[in-house]
């Protein structure tokens, strides 16, 4: 049990650190839903955008859809949302252990694969936490 709690704390800390200096792509917007609105509206009104803006619009629209779907789950059944968050965090802690084992064994291909899966799982947990933060902030107003 102590190992699980430590793993979850470690994962939460790594999420906080990895958010610093992050490039503004899908991962940024899905974990910072408050930044989506203005860019989303600009994307809807944009015609003939350059490639960089088009890529940003794809990321913003994809992140908005993810946040919207998570918000709908939370609004319809917050207990289920919480259970899913805990399950995702446990999965993230397990993936972190696998990544550490791959590093210990020095298997480059396994490390790359584990890192990719771990990063995707971090985004999933980060998105869920962002929805909770967004709802909490709205309740405080």
C-alpha cells in the first residue's frame, strides 16, 4: 500500500514538473482547458491559416473535444468519474514501474515504448485533473 501511495505521489509530482515549459500542443491544451477558449474561437473564424496555426487549431479542437467529453462524464456521474480517475492513476503508477524496470535493464526499444505509453497515460490523468480544477474554480466564483 505504501508503494502505491508513493507511486501516486511520484506520478503527481512528475505531472507538475512536466507541465513547466511545455510546448503549446494537444498535451498543453488538454491539461490547461482555460487556455482553449480564445484560440478555439479564433480557429473557428480562421480561413486560410498558415501551417502553424492550422496545427494549433487541430490540437485545440481535439483538446476541447476531450475536455468536453470528460466534463460530460463528470456531470452525469461524478462517482464514476472519480473511480475512473483512480483507475487511471493506478495504471500510471504501474506504467512508471515498467518504465523504471526498462531503464534498469537498459533496453532502449522497451524504454521508448514504455515512455510513449507513460506519456499518453500522463495526459489522460492530467486531463481528468484539469476538469476537476476547472469545475472547482467555477464553484469558487
